[in-house]
């Protein structure tokens, strides 16, 4: 009997979330609750597409639909570390069947997306390592990095922490900085802006969007802002954490540069490792030199993930590349 394949929207949130929970590449950032927060923060339209094989959900992809420069786009939402492609687990005696099934699923989803959108951009979870179907379909692929670590044995992790990081953690402990929950998102926004105040172009994401997204994520019970506070009551930095299925994510952060020599932010992370019940941690990106060096100090494993960009036509691809090059030239002037 010939197998049948069909791509259609997954309308029921519970069906989608049940799929995400077990799928390869599934994280809290693909859940409907998270994606609904992204919709409210951006005012874009959410789409969750499923590939059904013989009526069973085999693969899926999610993103926000928007229009930019006249192009209809589907993208992993801003401030969403990982989304995009998901695969149902397939019982198999060997890797060949998995590769064939998931490759076929990727081909069909690529065809569906480019039939409906001028441009598609997806940030894949680290578990999705095979992106050949995208490159064979002439998509752009970019490799990105994050640091992940095992929190199940903090004594062993402490031995992996770089000496410079251990030193500043001890310094902040001796100065009596303490970790406290906070809901002051106005202060968080100001500190987020301060991190990038001396960089050309300012923050990578509009601070108003960051605050809006954080507000919705906090209201949904997904976000947990933590502040590190001096003995005088001054907040040195704020990190908003997200609890995933088995992982604590350092989602977004803000800091007062005046406290950089204190080691307070390093202590914030270390104390958060001690307090969480989760056994995995993800720094959510390590792609800017100074930030990557700071995160490297905690002894995590460097983990790659991929961002893929597809275009309906070569003309659209050339136009977008030209626009991006022009913007980069202007930024350098």
C-alpha cells in the first residue's frame, strides 16, 4: 500500500504540544504557550504546520507570518532561541530508515513553505544536526553556538569553571551580593539597553519588544526574572530564566556596567544553578566575542545549532542579499 503524505495546519494546541513534548528538536520554545506569547508581543500571526504520514503526525514546523519589504515571510520569532523543524520519534533498527523518513519529511515541508512564502527563516534546535536537505534545496545555512552544561553534579561542574570565573564568584560572595526574584521589567529594560550602550547600532532586539515579550512570558508563567543585589540594595544585573522540559535557559539579560568588576553577574548564574531543580542548563547563544568569553568561563560544552533561510525564487534571494549588504555598508559608515 502506498504511503500518503499531507501537510496541513495543526489547529489544536494540545495536539501540537503533545507532539512537541516527544519530538526530536522539541523544546519549550516550540510550545503553543511560548508561541502565543510571541504573537502577542509582535502582533504577527502564528502558524503550526504538520506533515502527516498515513494520518499520523510525522514532522512539524512553526513560525510567525509577517510582511517585510513586500515579502511574505515565515520566521522563528525573535527572542525564540530554537524553533522550526520537529520530527516524531520513529522506532527503527538502524539509522538509514530515520534518515530516509526525516529527509523525505524535510523535503515536503520545504516545498510547502516555499509555495506559500517568499522567505522562510528557521532557527533549529541543537538536536537537529542534519541540514543537508536545506542546502540541497539551495537554502542558506548558518552555524551558531551556545554553551550547555550538566547541573546534576555541581561539585564536578565547579572543577570545570575557569579560574577567572571562580575568582569573581568568590569576590561577589564575599561582598554579600544576594540572589532575589524580581518583577521590575522597567529596570530590566534599562539594564538590557545598558549592555549594548557602547556598541554600534545599539541592542540587537528592540528593547520595547524585549520588554513586551518578557511581560507576556512572565504572565504565562514561563519567565522567571532573577536579580543580583548589593548589600546596599542596588540591582547589579537581571537575568530572565525560562524553565524548559528538562533544561533551565538563560533567556535574556540586563546589567549595570558599573558593577562589572564586582563579579555579581557570575554569582547570579552560579546561585541559579544551585537553586534550580532542573539538571540541564543552556546559555542561549554564545556568538558575540565578549559574551561568548564570559559564558565559556562556566565550563559548559560548546554546542552548535543551525539557522536556515529559504527563498521562493532566486530573484527574491538576490534582492534580500542586496538589501542586507546595503544595510551592512550603511552601518559601517
